[in-house]
């Protein structure tokens, strides 16, 4: 792994590139956002729940309320229409490449790594689809990734300023859990990293020869009071406060009772894989084996009742299909899976060597220490957001993998950035090819991401359903 300089501020070319990525993400999320003038997939629940907050109508929901508050905000500002209950999600989704870029930069202070991470996130098909509808998953990612970025920023400070940034991070952790409980995976990842940092500090000590302290070492500076009391106390406080508007509107259950009802709903009332045609087991997610159909309608150009706003279909056309698939960018998805599996295997090998050798025989150079930190960060957070689903018996979907997939994307960005800077032309070509084919794969699958009209033959080729 190449070690580059660590500028105090990213150069101008980085900000220009990041701005271009953001414009790209905004354009595809807001283009014809009101295209389907109908409730798509779980919008039938979440858009209506958001509307009920604006009309002060009582209801029961099987998730915490923050995601619906944000949908309600959009409705309050723009009305109960497709634009009104979708635009906040589109805006939040467009910021995710920026936050992922911020995390990448804080890990090693390399602007090129941060820019590649942002570019890959902007080409994620599942992230694009989830951002265009009134669903909850982009809000989990927004607050969870923001919390991690805030923790990493806190490690650059001392004393009062560090505690202030940690307080913001705690609030963001509370917010992601207040969208869905699986936001706890982001907090679990931080705890596992802190524990690993403490163990590593005790085992290897501090290497005085290093020119700068790595984030993993600075993480070990956090005390058990900061990580075990201060941060979770703020998270719990914010989480509890966010329930107040919902409980005032729905007084049937108090704070403890509503949590019992939600747990009971997911544990006993949501069935297994047979309850929904697009339920998928956790082990299928890294291979993208079962995408989700969010919208499907077969029509002809003469049909006027189709809830589509946009250009008309070709005249004298045969059957055309409007279809929205919640699926990843295939090239990007599979490459990210290979990258994270390699990181986990390499990290496991390093851990084994550190446990089987005496401390005097095993030490990190600055270069390998950076490799251990980045692989440890993405690997631990990937597992923290993925492995808890192994024991879940209820129906699960591909979108439950999205928090874990953010870290596999960071792993792939790490390899691509390093290969682009390599003196080996083959590695440079491989990195450039991955970026090019990820873009081409994104464009080929774009009709499924945006719901553009397809002939039956085109739809079969893109979905693999013959």
C-alpha cells in the first residue's frame, strides 16, 4: 500500500471533482422524481405515515419515527404528492457520496482515495433507487455514516473539542437508531474498533518511530467513560427525545410499550421467506442474487391511465414495460464483494500472525500499520452490519445489506486508488477498467433504476427473467 503525503487541506482538484460527483448524484436522484404518480413499494406505508403526522392522525408503525418525520417535512413543504414525499429522500441520498468521501479522507488523509470512494457511491444502483422514493434506508445510512465521520473528526482534536465532536456523533448514532433499529450496527462497529484498538495498544505498545499517529491509535485514546457512558448516553437521549412527537400523537402505548409492540411485530408477525416473493437470505446479498421489484407495469402507448409523468411512448408500439428494480450496479457490487472478502482474509491472516508470534517478533512498519487500520476499519464495520442478520428468521430483503455494502465499497475504493498510483501498468489498467466498466454497467442498468420504458425483450435481458 502506497503511503502519500497528508496535506492539512485537500487540494483544489479534489473539491472540483467532489463537486462534479455531487452534481452527478443530484441529477439522477431528482430527474423526473415525480415520474410514477403512484405509491411505489413501501411508500404505501411510509409516505402515508408521513402524511398522518401532518394531519395529526393516529397510527401504528413497526419502526421508530425519525424517517417518517423527514418524509412529513417534505410533505409539509411541498404537499402530499409524489414530489412532496420524495424530495427529502433524494436530497439525503445525494449527500451520501460526500459523507463516504469524508470518512475515506479521515482514514488516511488521501484526497484521491476520498474522491474514488465518492465516485463509486454515486454509481451504486441500489443507493440511487432507494433515494428516489419515500423509503427509510437512505436515512439509516446518512446518520450512521455521519456518526462515523464525526468520530473520526473528533480523533483529530483534544479535550473539550474532542468531547464536543463525540457529542455530535452520539446524537447522530441516536438518530440512525431512531430510523430503524438495525442502525445499531454502526454503533456496534465503533465499539468493536475501540476494543481492538485498546487490545492492540496493550499488545504492541506505541511505536515511537512513526512520523504520525494513525486513527486506530488515536481511537485507543478514548476512555471507557467517553465510549461507554458519554457517547451512548447522548445517543439514548436523542433517541428518546425523537419519540416524543410520535407518542404525543399516538398515546395508546407509552415509550416502553411501543418498543414491546415493535419487537413483537418483527419477531412474531412478520413471517419467513414465504411471505413475500422478493424475500432473500442474508448469504445471497453479497452476490446480488435476488433484487427487488419496486414497480412493474405492462402497457401500450394507447393506455392513458398509466401513472407515468414524462415523454410519451413511441406511436404504434407493442407492449412496453415500466419497471423499477432495487438492485445494485452488478460490476461494482461483485467487485466490492471480492474486495471486502480479500480484506477480511488478509486481516484474518495478520491477526493470526500477531497471536502466534511473540510481540518482539511481530511489529508493524508505518506502511503496514496503515494497511491494518484501513482493512480493520472497513472489515470490522462490514461484519458488524452484516453478521447480525445471520440469526434473523423473519423475511429480509436486499436493502438490509446496504449499511454493510457501504464498507465493502470503501474497501474497493482503497484498492482502486492504490492501483491507480502504482508504477505497474497492469494494476493501473485494472483500476481504470473497473471504473470504466462500473460506469458502463450503471448506464446499461439505468432503465431499471429510473423506470424507463423497455421492450419485453430488453426487460428480460436486464433482469435475467425469461
